[in-house]
C-alpha cells in the first residue's frame, strides 16, 4: 500500500517510516501475543494445575482486564510526561510479571500474574496508537493504522503456531519464557523510538489531574459510539479466541499443532480484512458493510455450532466472520481518534480499555455450560449489538451532517454524510 505521510502540526518525525511501522506494530502486537501464543496449551495447563475450564479461561480474561486497566493509566500519563518514559515503565512491569507466571505454583497465582502481565503489556499497546495519532492525521492515519494492523496481523497468525510447535519440545512454561525473551527484544528496539509528543503539546497539569481528561473524551457521544462499535465487533473475535482451543482440540479432536494451523488461517482472514478496508474510498460505507457482514456470518457460524456441523463448514463461516471483523477495526479506530484533537493518549486509552473490558467480559461467557452453544450465542449476540450501534452512529451522523455553501457534500469524520 502506498500512502503519503501527512505529518500533523509542526512536529517532524525523527524516526523513519519503516522503523515506526515495525516498532509500533511490534508494540501493538503484545495483545495477541500474550493471549494467543499459549492458547494451544490451555487443555494441558488445565491438567497441570488440576483445575476447571472456566479457571483456565480466567487466565485470559484477567490478562485482558489488565490490558484494559493499564491503558487507562498509561494513556493519560503519556499525555503529561510524553510517550517514552511510561513506555519503558510498562516494559519493566511486563518482564517482571512474565517471570512471575513462570514461577506460579497454582492457578490462582498464575491468574494474578497474568493480570500484572496485561497491565505491563498495556503501555506499549496504547502508546503505539498514541504515537501514530501524534504524527499522522485523517486518511494518512487510517493508512498507517492499516499498515500496522497488517504487520500486526502476523502476530495472531504466528503466535499459536509457535505455541503449538513449542509444546512439542517444552511445556506451557516454555511459552512464557519465550514471551519474556520477546519482551526484551521489543524493549531493545523501542529504545531508539524518538519522543513524538513535544513539551509544548503536553498537558500542563500535575499527573494526577491528567485523569480528568477522561471527562471530555467520554462526553464525546460520536467518539464513544465508534469505540463501543469497535469493542463489540472485537468481542466476536475474543469469544472465538477463548473457546477455540476446546472446540478444535476437545470437540473436533485435532492436535495442538493442527489447531495452531486452523487458528493461523483464521488470523490470516482477519488480516486480509484489515488491509482491504483501508483501500476503500468511503470509510463510513465500508464500515457499514463490514458490520452487517460480521453479523450475518457470526449468526451463520452460531447456527453451524448449534447443529454440530462438520469442521470444514464451521471454519469457512468463522473465517468470513473474522474477515469482516478485521475490516471494522482500523476504520472505527481511525474515525474515533480523529474526533479527539487535544487528548490523543486519553482517547486511545479509552478505546483500548473498552475493547479489552468488553472482550474480557464475553470470554468467560463463551465457556459456560455447553461450549458450542455458549460460543454461538456470544458471537452472534456481540455482532447484533454492533449492528445496533451502527444504526445509532448513522442517526447521530444525520443530525450532525451539513453541506457546504457549494452544495457538495464534504466528508468530515465529525459530520458524516448519511448513507
């Protein structure tokens, strides 16, 4: 994809575009890494600790809760201090908590350290978006976010495959050791990241008062509608992530390596959706079609699960669901962040926290009772809520849309034309 870099304001990036793309993608990839890499080991981990499916799934939910809470902390703080210092603090917390996961003697300690690991990973996730929003605007921000999403898409493809292969030679602890090594590597690369938020653009209040920045952000109705839409679109993916090891390995009887390959194929569909959505000329129209497609395919996936259909049909409709989910992510993120000029870090934090809070809430739901039924209801229900939010966005857009004096409609993310 070719996109001209329109740098915002008076700040010129000191890092090259390729370095920014690779580094920000690696930083943003910690979410799929810490949730996806050890997915093939969940059944083995359940046997290791002699615990239940719900408690094992809780290790995913608590890490996502940590990611959500951490973004609410690191986002506003980075608006005050700049991006670099909170980034390095988050890496230290991530590395220490990963060591704690390795030393955990029971499932409850592992759950606690996973919460801290999510908190540490959150800093790199929210700051990667904030740096992109510092440097780019409008369509250029969308293009860069899509590039990050495309590169970042390698993580959910490679992570479960790598986890499945590692399980051939080691236990679940080997996966967490590998995650620690990756954290050290990304920390080393990030050391060369230049500050993207100059002092004159930082918040002029004490750090504790930076949390007041949430007030104007959450009062922006259209921004919050986009964030909610993104969150419930991603919830369909999170429901699948939580239940997929048990559906593939225990219900369909595939091996951990084969499961990793299935997971990688579905992640590829998600990535293709990311890439193609950024090439469309009308982001709002593409978002509408993607959300409707997500609901239709999630509903069909749920029906196949309820009918206990063969694995081929389930994988086909699931891949289509993830394709449409992937198409919604960069567009809704771009439209949301474009609505906040002053507190980019805080807006990015609210966006990231909302997606992981909703995701962390739906993941245990997909494991209640019969896992086929609960996954079907959770995916279809999340997609239905996304459709409802889309109608709310359209209604707000029609109220806010205005035509210029020439009579020609002009696209503005804050005043979207009705479809």
